[in-house]
């Protein structure tokens, strides 16, 4: 049996760096696998603070923006992402995403080319755009304000990470809910838009099954009568890995095996306040990686590669700094990672270290 089913992860995930022009701009992706048409784009300006993250997907449609650093509801921004192209995307004149001479990063995932399907596996009929090969699904639905409601996710196995956001809500702004299935009790029920932890009780607000995701409560974030979106992932060997680790506050920090060379890594401390920390191999071409961005903050990219200090290796990552947000003494941290290369290809060829 082959080690992995995905020899070139850039066919399903790609990081693109670009410089804004202030006028309409077509960003062309340079994915190793060739033309890359995104279905989910997450953008941040790197060189200046006070600019929001933008999250766009082909299920909700162009110009429909969700911001991870705020609890804002979905907004329509005509000058943000205007088209999803066969080899990239087109931006309008938005200062946050296409400011003149500003540097930006766009993290992109492929789902099903914008083609959605109705899914009646749950008690709520959902609209799903799933890529079972890459283990990624975009779910949209209208809530029914009942506890224990379920929505179908369209993947071939239960997701291990799921992020939910209310797009519309009568009560106004509302937090993101982000959960890892590693927490089956005492769940941190993390908020993607907040550095502080928010337990919201001792039990998970969402749980995942083979075909559905269950909302254990009728909370507004998850299942009021408005519209919602869930992004969810199931791990694929050699391509994606999700889990947790315990820090040691040491420059010789823990090594976390992923089974691939990470291209993208997101970390969040779960037992105390601390920023979400996001690094990638395009902005950080060499170890130690540390040019982090914080999805819960509108701050610019941290300019010190030694602040977090993480080695991206051929088969995982290693913490090289005792920073409390990623490697505090005895702290619990969750992570999600996507591959640049599998540790071993389907033909048994090992990848090289950085």
C-alpha cells in the first residue's frame, strides 16, 4: 500500500505571495502542480497593521467576506475578491487586500471547483462542497435553533478539525467557534477571532461523526435561525495532520511528527490566553521559521524569525523557543498542518529537509 495518495500537495493547497497595486489585480498562482483554481482563500496584508484578514470561498460566492480577527458577520465587499480564476483570483481595489505596494499572503485550498451538492445526511439539509481526496469540505446551512441538530459534511471520514461561523445573526456580531476532535471532554471551544481561551462549558459544542457534524447546543454561533458556514478537515496521510502537543519552555522543544514537510502550520495554546500563531514555508524560506501572523489580530507580520522559532523539517516540526504562546512549560497546544512534500512519496521516494 502506498504511503500517501497525494504526491504533490500543491494540487490541493497553495500559498501565494503578492504585492498590491491599488487597482484591479489578477493574482496568478505559482503552484508546483500547475494551474491552481482556489475554492477557499484566506488573505492578510503582511507589512502593515490595522488591516483585517479576509476569508472568501466559492460556496458563499465572490465578495462575501468573513474576517477571522473580528466577530463581524459576513459582509459584501465589492472591491475584495471579485473572481476565482483557473490559475488564481482577481482582486478589486480594497486597501486591506490590494493596497498599493503592500505585501500580502494568500493561503488557498481546493474543494470541488465551486460545485456544491445538497446533503440530507443530517437533521438540517446542508449545501456541501467537498474534496474527499484532500479531506476538505465547505458546509453552508440555515439553522433550526434546536440542540443536537446535525449537518452532513460530505467527507469519507469524520473530520478532526471544524470551524463554524454565523454569517447572519439577529443578535449582531458573533464569535467563530473552532474545535479539534482531540478534545472529547473539557473542550476549549476556541474562538478563532480571540486570543483568550473561552471554554463555554466543559463539553464540546460540536462533535463529528462519519457523515455528520452535531451541534450539541442551539447557541447562536452554531445553530440559530440564521445562515452559517463550517470549514472542516479530515487528515490525509502525507498531506495534512491535526492534533495537540505539550510544551516544555525550552529551546530544545518538542518534536511533532506529521509525516510530511510542513508548508503551513497553525498553533493555538488552549490552557491560557495567547495569540493564534500561523507560519508558512513561503514567507519563511529557512529555519528557524518565525515570521508569524496572528489570525485573531489585525497586526502586521512579526519581523523577528526568532520570536517563535520553529523548525519545519522533512517529517514534522520542532519548537526552538520557549515562547509561552507556542511552547510554554506544560502547556497544551493544538495545531493543524498542511504539506509541502510527503515524507515518502507513493513510489517510496523520501523528501529532503530544509
